[in-house]
């Protein structure tokens, strides 16, 4: 028995605003920027902006509708995180499980600096 | 001794990383996305029917005081056809099943239930996945247990296997 849902494609046309830009360029830019940071639930490695999956199209349509209604991009992200968890967002928050990810560049810089300083001192 | 260590440590780290990468490539992370709406009331919705003989579905149909199974399915979804016998078995044992048809046309849906049977008390058409997103669902088929107050209690991702019919009946009982 299959244990993974197969998301075959339906024969329905794409949702209203899945592939149609908003008339207001500023709103469309906002929507596009948000779509590039939301993860497609079906193809998982792609953003909803890049994915051809039906659900990604429906999510693009939802994003555009809400942006056109005046909702802020971060409110829409919060709406989706409430439904799917942080997993749906490509912009992970800083919390107990992710702080190391954010701190890693600084830690590596400090470690590298210490290494260089040690070498320079020895050479002198 | 210390010199030995600095000589071999990079190689050891490399072998460790390479092993984990190769293992990762062999067993790709094919993960499911569970709903984060468990324990939360279903946001309001009202979905149209496929015709006059089976009524459509709205959030009010969930908050009736008794738990329900809500099954997301579609006529174009092959695993949904595969789980039809299990849904029939659940309906035969008295489980109230409500259907939400994703991205579907009424005519296609009629043909689907004519062929595989109709275990559903009501079927709502969700043409742009809006209700699916509100349940935190990400594919078809998926089956949720919603309690009598309209709160989501349980999610089954993928087709229901024969062995899982009992699990769903138990989840329904727990929710009541």
C-alpha cells in the first residue's frame, strides 16, 4: 500500500491568480517576494513561485488575493505557518532549535580569527 | 602525538561527512508535512454541492455535537480510488464521513462516486484548495477527525489501509 500521498495533477484550470499578476506593480512585487520565500508543500525543495504543482498555484492565488486585499506579507506568512508550521517558510525564525544555524557564521568567524591570530603570534 | 592527530583529523572529518552525504543520497528525506491545525477549530467555510441529491458542506456541519471524519479526495486521485473500500467499511460501521472534493468538476465527481460508491453524507467542492489549506492539508487523500465542536483532532495522511480502519474508528471514539 502506498504510504505517501500522490499529488497527481487535476484537470482543472489553474486558480484565478495563480499565474496572473496583480494590476498594481507594487503589490505584485510584494506578492512575488513573499512567494519566493514560501515552500511548496508538494515538491518541497521549491518555492511556490517556482513550482508547477496545483497546490502551489492555489497558494500563489491565495497570496495575491490577500496582498490585493491589503494584508501584509508577514501576516500571510504567519497565516501559513499557523497551518503548516515553520516548515512552509524559507525564512526560519530564531528560536531554541535554530539559533545555532544563525550563530554559526559568527562562531566560524571568531574561530577563524583566533586561528589566524595564533599563527601570526607564533611567527613573530 | 599531537602532530599525528592534526595530520589525520581532517581525513577523519572528511570520511565522516562523505559517509553522511552518501547515506543521505541513498535515503532521500521523503517527508510528509503534518497539519499544525490539530487542536484548533476549523476556520469557517461553505462549499457548494455537486448536485441536488447530495448536499454541500459548511463549517456548521462539523460543529453538530458529534465527531466526524472529513476526507479530502478527488476524482483525479488514484490513491483515493484505492481507499474507497476502506471508506465504505468505515461508513458501514457507522462512521459519519464528510467529503471535500479538491479541484474537481461536479460531473467528474459524480462519475467517481458512481464507480467507487458513495460513503459520504455530504460532499463539498473545494476548487481552489482553500479549505484544504485551512485544515493544514497538503495532498490527497487525507482524512481528519473533527470533534463535535468543530476542532480538528487527528490527521491521517495518505490512503487508509485496511489495518487503519480500526485506528480511525478509535480516533472517532476518542474525539466524542
